[in-house]
């Protein structure tokens, strides 16, 4: 199968609401009519309901009940609301696929997203952009399950049995990998180029030219998400962290490893995002 064939199956491709597309486009714009966009969000009842549940969750700790999209913008800020709407629109865009654990997939994506946002503070990078990138970093995997379910299930089984390199497995069995599919879908959805490139270089940010803060932030988030179940001491964390990414971002690894105990509660109360 060729990569182009995936995107020729238009009836299987995920589609996102128009307002979500507008919000994606707004990532690269400075002159945003927030009031008009808030009105458009409010017209989509499904997304509005999800955003309001999230806005009123313990995670955000709002000082008062948030009853409308406008309230959410005032209390949480436009950037946060935009992130919630985009993430909600993306998670709702994919059809249910037999044999694919959709909830587990989005739970992992949410974990990577919250880690990326947390890491971005130390990297002095836009946390909302980092969160959005984390949420979509492996959407190519889900799309492969939609267009080639049998092959995808076989690769999942290899991974479950201990094969660590999903990229190599997909390349050898399908002809392309989830990173390539994810980059192409991010391009078709008009995500900013910085996000597209972070998806592309998530596993190898050191070869990207020019270098990108976002790619290194995502790479560290992925590393922690994959390692956190097996590592507990600061010494183990220090030894495992991707040194080159920390050096590029100017983050002190020793100081960072002392903060890692904070990660246990990251994302708490955000489960509404994936339901």
C-alpha cells in the first residue's frame, strides 16, 4: 500500500467541524475575532457540552460555574478554550474501529499532551500549542487502523509481544508508518507547520533542520510517557532522559528530574476529553 492510497479513501477519512478548522487556522494568526469564534463554537452543541464539562472540572478549578462558551473564554482564556475545542473536535472525528482500543489510545495521547504542556513551561514555549501537538502526535496510528485494520492488528500484536519499533514494523508491513500518516493528516487539516514538523520529527528531533523547540518538547514528553511506569528514582530518571533535547531547550536535567514527582497528577480531571 502507498501513502497516497490512504488519503484516496475519502469515505474513511476523519472530518472535523468547520469551527474546529477555523480554530486550527487561528494558531498562526494574531488578529483573531474571539467574540465571533465563541459564537460559532456555541452553535456546535456536542463540542460546547464537552468544553463546558471540562471547563467546570476539578482540573481547571474555576472560581465560579461556567455556563457558556463566553464564560469559559473569560474565566479560562481564549487560548485554553481553543485548545479544548480543537482537542474535542479531533477526538470526536474518528469513527469507532473494531479491535482498536480507542479509549486507551486517547488516554495515552492525553498523557503525552499534558506532559508536553508541563515541559513547555521549563522550555519557555507556548503550552497550548504543545498540548495540541501531544494530542495529535500519533493520529496516524488510528488512521492506519481505519484503512488497514488487519495489518494494523497484526502490528499491534507484535508490539504487545515486545517488538519496540512500531515505525519499522509498519514500514516493513505496510510501506509507511504512523508518523508519516500523522504528518500528512496534520497538513490536510491545516495545522501550523511547526506542529506538522513536530509530528514528523517526534522520534528524531536532532535531525530536524532548522531545529524546533516543539519537536524536542514532544520528544521528551513521549520519552517520559513510555518510561514512567518503569522508573521511580531521580537517578534512574537522570540516566534515561534524552540529553540532547534537554541541552537544546536549555533545561537543567538534574533540576528537572527533581520535579518529576509532579507528573502523577498531570491531566487529572481531563478524562472528559476522551469520552
